[in-house]
């Protein structure tokens, strides 16, 4: 069929009304502005006679509303629930729609019956609107209103995504029927890129309210990538990975972007090759497992924690759950525990970014025995609960010991990296040799001890939260305790104040903090010493008052009673010392190893520059291509070695940008079709703030004081935000124990950490946002 030439909304609907078989188009009538003004009463009577229904909708149908070059969705007025028999109301509705047009001459309005009994309504796209990749994206809600998605007022929307060329039947009957209707319209119109408003009534009848073209000009267009071949390979790979593994506990696995080491937060959902290869080398391939083994958990040293599907990083959750099981726990109980963890996550996917708090038992804490009781409902007996608690207690005692605690040794070990960093950077080694040894030393003296101290930091927070659960301290006291900590971030804030007052020089400040960059693994992210004026401004530097916190005598007594009863080998004072040292130590060790990482990226840029390779291109080189040059030389020129890798990875990155996956892959079918997860965000502090919102792209320009900042993922490099007196923070990714969660608690900044993709998309549409952390609510205003 010849490709359809789009007209007005009304004309397109009229043309489709006699052609569609799988959906319905409501009766429609148009009124021309000129005619309506000449004889208003005649046309009102004509409308009243034409429609059988009592309630009407008066809609825009402007000639320049939607074109192939520009969409004006939502620009013009629509008036709902107009009483047909109320002539005055009908006239006002028609005049209101005409008044919303830029020019009224030769324009029409569209009038249709109001659809009753709506069960679902929303918008379906026949491609991803950002990348034009071949996906059906259906955004809808389940209220009885037809316009909540299009006008942005929906507060409980759902998003269904399906690969267009999938051969697997869509499992949701409503979505299957709707997409079949959409396919029919695509075929009738001969267009691949459509935006279709729809409604589904309580009898599952589908109604089409509008069809318009999606603007594809000025966008990267990945519509012709052969994604079907790649996705078929991933489908088969996931099928195999989800089967029983001889070296792992658990009958199956799932994959998530956030459980354990949170790749979505640290390197993003679509990292370039240099970022992802550095993250794998420094932590995810081996280091993470070595340290977990050292701390008393099962040995997973040969198992990479992170896998990538078309460049999108996922955590193999079965590997994670195995690594949280004490090595001294017997095999039968361990196997049951691994399967329990996996099944609980599948049944509670909103916990995918909170597995250490809500799914697994990875350490001893005050009310552990009460929490373990839930295992009785899943086939465990009391003797197994006692054994699990005993193994976790032994492991925890070894970590928190006030003299021989494992975390203390790791903090000391990390201090060695500072000297080794100076030795390497000040040496006469070649650039490649410096990169090689920076990476090696960073693993041994940086990320390895950091992994251990981070585990101790989690245990510290778990103890604090258990004191809240046990009624020993309040939520407010918990926040006050966190605010009293003296972390590297707080020290930087104090130094910024000194800098603004002239008691500290910019050179001294940058000597200590200049290596920090937002996006620690991203060569395209500038360090503080490269873009100082973009990150900091004297006008916005501020001092937040620190809180003092000490447990009362009564609280210490209650803590001591719990510790003695549980068999913990420290008293309340020693445990408090551990909590402080572990949380502060985690931030310190992260700060130290990030200096080596940042210098590594600078040297990669310098090395590439010698061969005329830009920073932008170097973002696509695999770090292993450079590390291999340390000990292997062949006939090829270095330029060719690097550029061959860059060209290959750039080509691969097209697939990374085009593909769409869920945050949690529970079955192989999720590769092709899935709903965006309903998330349970982490609300930090008990405060509230209502303010204008600013997006990530705007945070380096202008005054953001008092505003709510929205960032997809925020690692420690984003600490510069806290010098600019922001009103609040919202991140798409992040856990309750992440750096930004700790930082916001420390500074008393209301925040939503890990809002989830669905919430983030909805909230980002708003101009003004209210964050109420006490009530765990976010409200949007336009």
C-alpha cells in the first residue's frame, strides 16, 4: 500500500475509520471556524442531532498540529465531558479549542463522543522515540480517564516494551491485542514510526483516539540495526545461564542492573568500552570475589560478577547470592538459602536495588533472629536458623573485632596506595608502564581493601538500622548519627569554605581533590582540576552545621544487652567505634583508589594524544588493549591497534544505545518483552522540600541553590553539588547504602536515591517537585 500522507487529526481518523478491523474509531464531526462564527446555532443543533451520546469531547485538529518535522502534542486545548444538550457549554468548549490555535482561519475542531467504561488508556509508539529502534513502547494507566498519560497527570502509569521483530507471543492479552491493532494501522498507513493514542474499555474493546507521525529527523536512527539476530543470541545465552551450574548453589539465576556493586549507578546503563573494561578489571572480574572470600564468605573467585548483554551491564544475581553465604554453613542449608534468595527476589522485584537489606542475610545484627523467622515459612527448620545465625555471628565478629578486625587492616593497606601512586606518577616509566602499574597497584592496594571496608560499612549501617527497628534509637537519631560522621566529603566541604574565605589556596585544594570526577570511570567526565569553575562557585559555597551524636547511657545499656544476648564479642562503645570507622573508612578508601583511577584515565588521554587520537575516541578503547602493550609487542603500529579496537567498539555501541532491557531479567522472554518495574525508592532524611527541578545537563551552569537536582546516577564525583546548596536530590539509580545516600543523610539533604526508571521518567517531566521523605512521597507540578 502507498505510504499515507498525514493530514489533520480528524482527517486521519476519518480515513482510518473505514479501514481498521481490529480496533474502533468513535464517530466524529468537524466544525470549521469560519462557518461556526457565521451561524453558531445551526452548527450546535447539527452537533446535537448528529451524536447519540450525551457527553462529548471537543478536540483540536489544527493543520500544523503534527507533521513529519515537528510534533505539537499537548499544545492545543481539548475539553472533556461536554454536555451535548447544554448549548452554552458546547459553544464555550468549541471556542476554547479554537482560541488555543495560533491562527483560527481555515481551521477546524474535532468533536466525538466521550468513551465510557475506560479500563486503560495511553499512548503507543511504534519505535523508541529517542533512537528510532524497532520497539513497541506502550505507556498507559488504568484509570477511567482518557487523557492522564497525554496531559502528564498520571501518577500510576505502566510502561510495556516489546521488540517489534520478536517471534514470541506477547504474554499479556491486552498488550497482545493492542499491538496487533497497532500493527494493522502501521500496515494500512505504510508508516513505521507512529504515535497512537488509545483507550481500552471494560469489555476489552480497543479505541483509537489519534494517530500521528513520530518526528525522526535530527535523531540518531538505529531502526535498521539487525537487533533480531543479536537478541536471539542473548535469548539463548540467558536460557543457558539460567540453568543449574555445577559450581554454584541455586537452581537458576536472574540478572539485574543494581544488585551488588550497582553497575547502573557506577558506570551507567550504557557505558562506553573504556569505562566498562576498567570497572571489570579493577573490581568485577576477580577483586570483588577475593575480598568476599577473605571476609568469610563462600569462594567465588573464578566467577565474574558482571555480564554484559550488547554492552549493557548486568549482575549475575545467583553469583551475588552465593557470595553472601558464609563459607562455614553446611551445603544443604546453603543450597536452600541460595534458592530462597533467588525466589524472594523474583517475587519481590522492587528489592532489586536493596538485596543486602531486604533479601539476603549477610551479617549479624541486633534483630537478626527475628528476621530469620520468615525462613520457617519456606521449608527451613529451627536448627537451620540457629546454624545460619551462628555462622553469620562468627563472620561478623571477625570483621568488627576492635583489635584484629579485618576492616582495620584494609584501611591501613589502602594507605600504602597513596605512596605507591606518588612513586609511579613521579617515575620515569613510559606512559603505558605507568598505566599498567597504576591499575595493578589500584587492584591490590585500592579496590581490594575498598571492597572489604565497603562490606564493613554495610554491616555498620545494618547495625544502626537494627537499632531503629529495635526501638533503641529513632529515625531522627539515626539521621543525626549519620550527620555527625567526619567523612572525606565533609572534609572537602570544610576546605571549600576555607577556600571561599581565603584561608586555603586553590592549589592546595586541587592537590587534594582535583582528581575527583563525576563519573569516576568515564574519560569524558572532567576532573575538578580541569573544570573547577564549572563545578564550584564562590557564590554557592556554604557550610552545613555538623551534628553531634552520642548514645545515651540508657541506649548503650540496651545495646550492650542485645550484644551480650546475641554473642557479639564487642561492647556498645567498641561497636560505635567500628560503625564510625567503617563508614568513614569506606569513603576514605574510595577516595584513595579513585585517585589512581583518575590518573589512569588522564594517562590514557595523554597516550592517545601522542597518536592523534581524541578523548572522544579513546572512550571506546578497551583498557586491555593498552595493558597488553606493557608486555606484548607485535608488528602492528600502536595507532592501528588502538583504532582497530575503537572502530569495533564504536560499531558495537550502536547496539548498546538501541537495545532496551528491563532492570531485572527474570526469564529469557524478558529479552523481548517486559514492563518497567514498579520501584520502591530510598528516601533519605525525614525532611521535605518543594522546589523547581534542574536536570543533569544544566547542573554546571547557573545558580542551582535551593533546586532539586535530578541525576541518573551519581558517584562520589558529584559531591561538588553539595557545595552549591541544593534543595534536594533525585537519582534514577542508587541503593540505601550508596555514597549519595550516605552523603545526603550526612548533610541532612532530602533525597530520593534509586527512584527507578519509571518514576524517574515521570518526575522528569515536571517543572516543580515536592519531595516528602517522612511520608515517602513525591508530587509533581507543572
